[in-house]
C-alpha cells in the first residue's frame, strides 16, 4: 500500500483559499455573510446565556441572576473582551457586505437591536463593580475605529 497518497501534504488548504480570477465576488460575499452571521449568533448566545450559568439564589454573598463566571474577574474580562470584539467585528462585516442592498436600513436596525440586547444582558448578568459600561463600549467600537483608520490611511496615502 502506498501511504504517500494518504497524506494531503502541506498545501491541501491552498485550493480553498481565495483566488481573484477563480472566485466570484458574490460567492465570496455570501460565504463571508454566512460566517459573520454564525459568529454573531454564537457570541450573542454566549452573552445572553453565559457558560456556567447564573446563580440561582442569594447565598454566600452571591446574587441570584448574576453570571457564575463573573465571580472570577479575570476570566470575566477575557470572556467579555473576546465575545464583544467578535460580535462587533462580525456586525461590521454584515453591515459592510449588505451596503446598498434592499432592506439595508432594516438590517442596521436589527443589528443595533442585537447590540443593545447583548449589552443589556451582559450588564444584567455581571456585578456592577466588575464591568464598566465605558469599557465594554470601547471594546465594541474597536473594529469600527480600526476600519475607519484603515480607510483614512488608504485615502491619504493612495498612490495616484
């Protein structure tokens, strides 16, 4: 038996990479929309139903309804930062890829509603002293600010 045929080698993934002449822009956009939507769904679910659940009663200094992971401050911040960055970056991708599509305004309203729901869930599940509203908003704005800076950089330093 020839085992060399069983190995895919180092370049098996090259076939799946984007190639400008081979891939249609609409197909690429559709794939990116599906991936971004899945990321939004997962991060939204993680924010609304945190891993570990929530305290059920007011025992030993715990408050019913607060996330159990919030009692571990470092883990809570890592979770919130990663989840919020993933959510806001994916929403930026969705808004960008659906620009000038029919019902774009409705998509923006829906994504803003998702962000508000996510934020209110986070603040309801975490203790007041552990999460600052300004901190979460700053993290959520990072992808938008970075995209704006990249666009500005490209406009200023465009070779003509």
